[in-house]
C-alpha cells in the first residue's frame, strides 16, 4: 500500500500532525460511510453484542478518561448467609447436631435389623433401648429366616357361675379360632390376623424362659395379653352365660413345620408347651360386657 494513499488505512506522513480525535462518538444511527461503501454486517448474538459493548466502553473510558458505569447490583444474600455471624454459627452447630443424631439413629436401626454380630452382642441392650418402642420390626436384613413353626396360644379360666360356683373351663385354642375366622374370608380384619399373635410375641420378647419380665415392658406385655384373653373368653361365653372370669392361665403349643419330602432337614415333631402361671383378673381387665352382673346391671356376656 502506498504511503500517500488516502483513506482510513493510509499511513501518516512524517511531520504532519496526527488526525484529530473526535470529542464525542458519532450519534447513534449516524452513518459515516455510504451504504455502497459499508460492508455487509453480520448480526451478532445478544451475548456477543453485550460483551463487545462492555469492552468498547472500557477501552473508550481508559482512552478518553470517561467514567465507566458499574454493572447491575448483586442480589442480597439469602438463607444462612443472610444471618449475622453469631446466628450463622448457631445454625451451623444445630445442623451438625441434627446430622450426628441422624447418623447415630441410622446406625442403631442397621444394627437392630442386622444379624447377630460382635457389636450387637456387646451393646444389644443399648441398641434395644434406643429402638424400642418406636421401631418394633424384627426383619432380618441379610438372609431372612422365615418362621417355620406353628404357635398356638391357648387359655383356660376359673369362672364364677351365676349360681356362685367356681369351676375351671377347658382349654380354648384362640389361634385356631382366629384361623377359622380367616379361612374363606377374602378381607379378614387385621385384628383377627395380628392381635393375638403380636401380643404373644410381645410377651415372649419381654420375658425370660422362666416367665419373669426382663425389663420395664414386661408388666405392660403381661397386662396386654391378659386383657385380650379375657375379652376372648367372654366372647366364647366361657363357663356358661352369666359367668364371671376370676383368673386365667395361658399356654403356648409350638410345633415345627415338617420339611418337604425332597429336603434332608431333620426336625423334631414333638410339640413344645409353655405354660404361664395363673393371672388374677382385675376390674381394669374387664370390658363393659365382662363386669359382674351386680356392678353393671347386665349379664357378664351381654352385648
């Protein structure tokens, strides 16, 4: 290109003053060149245009000493960051305590449902105290062993008949009565399916082999089971119509489920009987229909 060419790209001649810089930018929309001389402009994206405008404004401000406008203000902080420092520390400590408690609870639940191991053998009582009574599932997490026994809960009672005589009733198989009520019933009630079974499991879990309570829940489980059998005896009109239950005795009869023919497992077919002591029946154990006739004005088995 010749040094003396004219135009915007011409090199300045030595000794000549530099071209004057305009005091201000040309007004918006003003064309410095004709439409025939201006090259075709490719439309830019909005992000590119904003970046170019900011860069141009920054360079222009540095070159001509103009003040560059600041960007949009930052949004105010939210959440914990919006609190003052003491409250932020308190919130962080509270979250830490909640996280630690959650981890401890998850660990306790895991140890409760996991198979027996060294930790549960050494700290089983502490784990049970943490879990009960909020979580009573006895599921096994690994290789669950399904129940392979039939447990029948039976009860008999000493009743005072309407003529004043005291006699002992026969054994009532309450589990068999529940099974008969469930058979053929498309929609059996949860009471028929679970009430007696869960009451007996509750009693066994809170008593030792000598039927002594092994914790604070022992007396509660005994009272719960006693009230259930008293109501069931009243429903069956044990001792005849108008008889009043004086005391009850509960026993369980456990038999192993025989293995299939193709199995080589050997199990005993001899039933195991567990007999509980006699329990006196108090007024608190009786429902409205089981109170003595002289105290309620109705027969003991009236509905």
